[in-house]
C-alpha cells in the first residue's frame, strides 16, 4: 500500500524551520515480505534492511505572553518584539532594539508599567496544530544579548527599561521587555525620555550590528529635564563569556558639572567631568580648540596599536562632552570692557578633567611588563583678587603613561608569544599656562608659558633575555610676555589684542614632542 505524509495548514504564528530544515517526508512505499526476505522492505529514496521510520517534521511557532496589550504604543512594542525575535532567530537580521525604543516616549504617556515577552520555539507539526502558542511555563536557561537603561529626571522620577534575549535550551529563545516608572512623568519628561530612548535605541542597533557604537554628542539630551542615565549593552564574545559597552552620564546641579563614564568591549574606558559653563557667558569655542587633545589621543593609541573601533569610541566620548560648547549661537555682547577682555582671554572650553585608560595586559613571561595606556587631560581656571588687581590663570595640562610591546603576537592567547620582542615604556607631560593681570578694566600684563618633557625607554629581548636598552629624554620650554605690546593699545581695543596675541597658544595648545 502507499502512505503519503501530507502537509498541514498551520496557524499564522508558525514559522518555517531555519538552519537544518525538516523537509516534508516524501511518499513512502511499504511492501510485504517475500520468501527471500527476513523483514519488510522500505523504499524512501533508497532501500534499507530495517523497518521504515522517520522523525516528525518540525516547525517554529512564536507568540506573545500578553496577546492583548493595553494601548497603541504597548501594542506596537509587543508586535516589534515578535517580529524582531522571528527575524533575529531565523538569522535574517542582527539583534535590534531601535523599533522598541522608538516607542518608549509614547508608552510613557499610556502607562507607568508594562511588561511583555515574545517566544520562538521549535515543535513538531503535530504539536503546532494542537497548540500554536509557545509554552511560556518553560524556564529560560541563559542570557544572550541584553540592554539595560536607567534614567533619572531632575524632579527625582526614575525610569527603568530592560530588553533581554534569552535562550530556552539549545534551539528556542525569548525576548523579554519591561518598562517601569517610579514617579509621575510630566509632559516635558515624557518628551525628553522619548528623545533619549530613540537616540540610545539607534546606538544599540549599531552596537549589535558592528560591535561598537558612538554617542555623536550629547546635544540631544534635554539636561533641563534629565539629570542622568546609565545604558549598558551586552553580547556574547564567542568564547563562552560576555562583553559589554556602557555609558553613564550625570549632571550635578550643586557642583555645576556634568560627568560621562564609558567603557567598550575591549576594555578601554573614558571618565570625563566638565563644568557646565565656561569662564564667561560671552566666551566662544572653536572646534579647533579640541584638536590638540584629540591629537594626543590619536598619538597614544597609534603607539599602542589600539583597535580602530576603540580609538573611535574614545575620540567620540571626548568630543561628545564638549559639543554643546562648540559653534554655539552668537554670545551676548559683553557688558563691560573687563568682560570682553576675559572672554577674549578664555579658551571657550569649560574647565574639565578627563582620563582615558586601556585594559592592563601582562606579559606571561615577565608579569611586571604590561601593555597599558593612561592619558590624563585637564583645564583649570583660577582667579585671585587683591585690592583692585585681578589675576586670572588658565592652565591646560596632559600626562601620558604608555607601555606597549612590539613583536609579541598576542598577549591574551596562550602559546602564541614571540620570545624576541621590544618593550617600550613612555612617560610624557606638557602644559600651557595663560596668565592675565588686570587693574579695574586695564590689562597690566599677559603671559603664555608652555612646557613639555618626557622619557622613552626601549628594551630589546632575545629569547626573553634583555640584550639592549635605550633611553631618550626631552624637555622644552617657551615663555611669551606681551606687556610691551599691550601698553601701546588703547583700553577699548585691548580685548581685540588679547584675542590676537593668544591665537597661537589656543590653536596649538601644547609644544610638539619630538
């Protein structure tokens, strides 16, 4: 007789199998045994000696824990969870969060709390016909990709958003979403939340697609409403562990500062604190003012052969903290000659401290030898007043400690070190001080002092034995005093002279290190 394994119409929630696809069984022919055979003969494309059998065809089914979300935004988020899980689970697209995060602002207008979960599970066709809805009672076994976002408003409200992709066994997965608000969000807070979540959602998509992401400035964050946020992206590293990229931003109204702490998947970190205002409200900063600091970051990471993605991460984080001070609308005119002079004297950047670090990696043969980068950058402004004399000093400074190897192939992988290599250690520091002395509205003196010094040591090893060591040292100093030039200018033109005389030291902040 003939038996046909026919296909069955399944629920729209049933997806076709991906990967090792279970095909519909073909027509199978069963023939009774003859006198010359000891068992039934089964023909299924070929002849075999055992009884005919095959696994039931399997399919994927997917569905939502909450099938009737409350509100339009909740419904949109839930459907995005389902479609994203199906697309990602089938290998058609990378893990994506942008669609969900773009609805956060609207969701905050509907509710203060919402949770839902989408599941995608592999079952037999027979089970799919009986129950086309995934079993939500099965516990998840492990994390996969995840996103955590915590936001705090100036009024003290807190928002917590989590989106996690988890495994259920080896072939099934789930996408869990939760949104909770502790407090009552105003319309302005809902708007600011929506804008921030959408920006971070785009960053998350970039991270899961390219293994890195960038802030591209903080102008889109309404700091008049939002006082801070923490944002963490996690993914498997392909070696059985997990790596993450994180950002933590906060505004301190009492200290009038803002801080960004960030780290990437390769262990590089950035910690930056800036004042919220420059020396004068009428100060302006040209984008070229950032270039000396960006140049130092590029030079240090070039020497250490830093991954280009990590270099872009550090440069982006640094630039993002100053974006609001660059190319601002035309400042108001200074009310007095003193204000105009101070604005001309000012770099236009707020005072700041910044530290950039790499992960410390040890040489297994000489544990004291490490590959490590630490770069400190600062600007500090001090004002002293004595009777009618005012002394203003603005100092920009950097200190670099950088150790690296040349010739060792991979410090982090056992068994691939090269016993013949060079170990380089470098310490460098430089500063520029601009000093302005004024009595009432008149400039008494203007000085610019620049210093640079450094030591570089190169140790050469053959078969792990030191065979040569060289040390280079450098110091340089430059002092400019402009009192004689200023004395020839009228009071109402001195701020123009200050601007012109300081142009070089603002654009080329630090002396070259050669």
